[in-house]
C-alpha cells in the first residue's frame, strides 16, 4: 500500500500532482493508496470523477 502525506491546501498545484499520482497508482497499477489525514486516520484514495482506464491500458481523465 502506498500512503500519501501532505494535503496542505496552501499548495494546490502540489496537491493536484499528488492526487493524479494516486489515480495512476490505483487505476494504472492496481496499487492501493491511502491518504494520511491530519488526525492520523488513513483514508482510501478514491480516483477523481471521470478518471478511467481504457481497454488499451492508458488512463483518461474526462472533464
């Protein structure tokens, strides 16, 4: 399992990169991802709405 840390809202660009990377791990590689929340909880990553794997294996984000 991959665990992500650092969901600081102050750095929106970095947060976006982190979430896209988590989508790739989950959808593209089948690796479970959890986000470490400020209170210490681990929450499972849910891919972005519209993110999907195509039959040829490529990933696509609609919208």
